[in-house]
C-alpha cells in the first residue's frame, strides 16, 4: 500500500478546506469584536488574504483538486459577502447568545417608559464626530415591537432604521444615524 498517494489525496482537500474554515472563523471573531473594526478588518485583511490563498491553491492544483478549490473559493466569497451584508444581525445574535443574562439584568434595572412600559439601555453603536448610530436593547412587556412598522411605532418615540427580535419580549432597536431614544429634557438616559 502506497502511503504517499493517500497522503497526497488528503492534502489536496485538507489545505483548501482549512484555509476557508480559518478565514470564516476569523471573520466571525472580528465581526463579534466590533462592528466598525470588524468590518474593516474583514474587508481589508481576512477576505483578501483567504481569497488570495484559495486562488493560489486553485492555480497550483490539478484536475479534481482544482475543481474542489474553485468550489471552495466560490463558497467562501458567497459566504463572506452574506456575512458582510448581515453583519449587524450576526453581531447582535452572537452578542445576545454570549451576554443575554447580564444584558437582561441591566435592562430590567432601567425605569420603564411612560405609557408603553418598555425598558431599554444603549447596547451597541458605531460612528464618531456626532454621526453616531445607536443600538438599544429593549424589553417590551407587550411584545408590540414584533409588529413594528414606520407607520405603527409600537411604543417607540419615533421611526427607527431596524428592529430585530432576539427572543420573546427582547429586541435590538437601531435608530437612524444621529438619532436616539431621548428623554423629555433632551438628554439620553
């Protein structure tokens, strides 16, 4: 039995699969680390490096291994594009899985909004120089945000960019850039 032929076949698929898996894993970690930093790191470092590595493997491989590398390259680029497109949702879900217990405690300590009974805290955000985008973690006791639309505010003070349901009664609410959940005196809680 020739071990080098078996080893060669294993190397043909292990290296490209490893490159793609490591690229996706690092991209997810950067995304969870910070929305702005993660996006830039993924666009400028992770995706190009993994793309070039898979492209080199595609060029250097022969026949069946080349087909595998092409499929991996195409899949990697498609997955990277979707991860960048839905980075805010992925980040919110990942943070919710990791921090839901402590985040719930913070929100439940906040005073309820008059009328709606909602409780909220600033949960995430990005931007600088007065161009901040704030994301709030909201507890909605009536679960009315499930039916949010810009014409039906469901207890929110003004229309928002995005409402994402994390679980029953818990939402991630992203206000438009430069906007936020302001208290009557103009300050933010």
